[in-house]
């Protein structure tokens, strides 16, 4: 009996020891050009235990089961995921080298935008598009918003310049300017909490340059629950992080409107699990329509630093944007015929396809400030976003199928939006009649002179311009998105906490001007009444827009 009890205890101890035996596997993950893939994902199946490669693409997997058929899944963004079965019954195995093939359609790429758990495009239940940098360059977008035109199902009306674009998803109406139902994100967090803030739309504070790694877009589905004000979808600009050493510099020059732009980007591992990326752009030019002055002027600088650990990473990033871009309002056009059969044609002196309301002779907007003080704005500012952002994110595998991740960003946003808007155009007599009615002036036998030269104006047509002058005083925001996940194999549960605030403080300081009707270098016109009193200054006849909502006839 004692011998039997001893034997049972011995067998029990051996069984317990055998169950506690674990294995270790070392190896490396490479791309098709034998380049090390830094931060490649390795998942133990079916336990979903998560590992990543280091700065040289190497990995050491500890705590694996000492079994004959151990399944491992290897994946990396832009490459086709693959699985390997390894015999670890002896507790170890020869070093494993895994080469991942390029995935031109990126069907296996892990999508992180608008989903509770990162999934591949192939297995996702929502409509997802991923645009690589090469594809963006092939489409030759003139503005950031024109990138969206390559995304199926998304409509972008980018005729207004570098910002203030109307963006929507097929089947969802554009109810106001900007992107009311579609959220624009940068590295997983919203640029602004609301996409349809008048004269401060999200795309004004978003610029694409060579720091961009890819664009992810989802339409509908989970977007409405994982993004604020986003029932139509989310477009996410994801930055390069320097996981592999690469750099680029590019310069472009426009032959038709004298535009010059320089872009640069450089990223690289720097040892001890660290890698960084830095880049940006600077540009100078008139813009796509002849302004007669430097209408586009400014740039952006972005940088990030990442530290990889065996079970996750921590990343810090910063951005400074200070850019001026011309804003193009609707161009005046002549409409004749009937409501059922209208005929559209260009007004004499103004080609709507190439003309511009911007002019070197109308660069200063004089008006009353928020406290009644005189203030002056520079029309060359156009859309002028100034944004300083700092942020951090981390993601870790906590073991036992628990994982945690968080993203946070604080942005100081301000600037200006100033652009000439055509109120009405027609004969000089009709323009003077409209101004007289709005201002209560007697303009019988009034004279018009060129405000720049003082010479008498003998033209037969003129235009009333409303200067949309908006000070973007404070659009600061803070966003923090925290997630705690538990994977059960057959499913998962995510606990989340989202905290954000968005300031909106603007001053609308609009004014009205009388100008020549010209699509190139229009000139302000001064009004002098019959008694010889000049009623305007540099063509400006009102602080404010006394003629908004009214029209003048007599073309």
C-alpha cells in the first residue's frame, strides 16, 4: 500500500512538472527585400498571446507551450500575414526566419480606425479603404481634400482651395459647409470635435505631406459609435513612425502660377528599442488662381518618438502648423433665360474658370473690432491655421488575454479666415443704387474714381464685395481615448473611456467694398457724392455687410 501511494504521488508530481514545462523560440521577421520588420506582430494561436519584433526584426518568444504543433501568426502593415507551425516539444527549436510578402491590396493589413479591435480589411465587417502614399502621389492631389476623391463612396467638393471643403459619404447629404457627418482624424484622434464649424472646418487644420504613411477610411458601420459626430464615417491620416530607416526629399514648382514647395521626411531606429520620424513641408506661391501676390505661404513640421517593449510600445509626438492658403469663394457668373431653361455665361471682364477675387490692390481690410476699436487685417492671410499639438499613445499586452491602449492629444488652435465674397455685380448705376439704399446716401450724380490712382472710373460695370473676415481666436481642444480589452478566443469585450473638450471662440468682422468687375487684379472704387465729399476709403463703403441678402439688378 505504501509503495502504491508513493508511486501515485510520484506520477502526480511528474504530471504537474510536465504541465509547467514551457518553451522558448527565437527568430527574425523580414520583408521581401530582406529588410527587418520592426514591430511586426506575432500571435500565439489560439491563445492570442501577443509579441512584437525589436528594432532589428528579431524576436524571442518565451512562455510558449512545449508542444509538437505550436501555431504562430506573423503580420505587418502592408504585408500578407502568414502562419507557421513549430515543433517545440523539446522546449526549443532552431532559429526561425519568417519572410512576409508584399500585400498590394493590403487585405491583410491591420485596420485601427473606427474599430473596437484591430482587424484586417479581409475579415472586417465594415467598408474600409486604405490608401498608400504611392497611390496618393499617382492621383496628384492639389489639396489635402482632393485625396478623398480616391476613396470610393466619398464626395469632396474641393473648389475652395486648401480648406473649407464640403465632404460627405454617398447617401448622406451635405447639410452645411465642411464635414458635418464625417470625422477627420490624425493618428486616431479627431482634428476638431466638429467638422462643420463655420470658417474653421477640420480640413483647414490638416495637411498631407511626406510624413503620411497611409490614409484609412471607414464608411458607416462602427464609425458612429467610435467617433464623435461621425455617422457617415471616419477618415484617418496615419503618420510614419520610423520603424525602418528611410528618408525622402522632394521639390515641386508650378509653371502656371509660380508655386514652389519643398517636402522632406526621415525616420530610423536609433537603438534600445527606440525609433523616430520627422518631416514636414514649406511652400510659397500664388495658388491655382492668379492672385497677384503670395497667397500660399507657410508650412508644417511633425515628429514622433517611439519606444518598443517586449509587450507593447509608448509613442510621443508633436506637430506645428502655420500655413496660409487662399480661400476661393463662388465666382460671379451671368445667368439669362428662364428658370426652366437657364443659360450660363461669363461676365465681361471676368472668366469664372481662371479669374480670382484676390487682388494686390485689395490687401487691407479695415474694420471695427469686437470692442468697437479700429483694426486692420491682411487679406493675404486667407485661410491661416496656426496649430501646436503634443500627444502620446501607448499599447500593451497585459497577459492573460488582457490588453490596454490609450491615445491623448492637446492642441492649441487659432488663426484667421479672410476671403472676398462676390455680393453682386452689374452696371455701375445699379451698384450705386443698391449702396445708396443700404447706406441711406444720396448718390445722384455721384462720381467713381480708382482708389489706387485717383483717376476717374469710366467703366460701365462694377462689383460689390463682402470681405469675410473671421478671427479664429480659440479652437483649442483636448482628446483622450482609453481602451481596456479582454479576449476570450470566441469573442472579446472592450471597456472604453473617452474624454474631450473643444473650444469655439471666433469673431466675425465683415466689411463691404465696391470694386471693378475684373477677374485679374480688380481695383477698389471710391465714391464721391455730388457735393464733392468722398464717402468711401479704398472702396470700403460699410463696416459690416449691409447688402447681404439683398440684390442689385440692371446687368
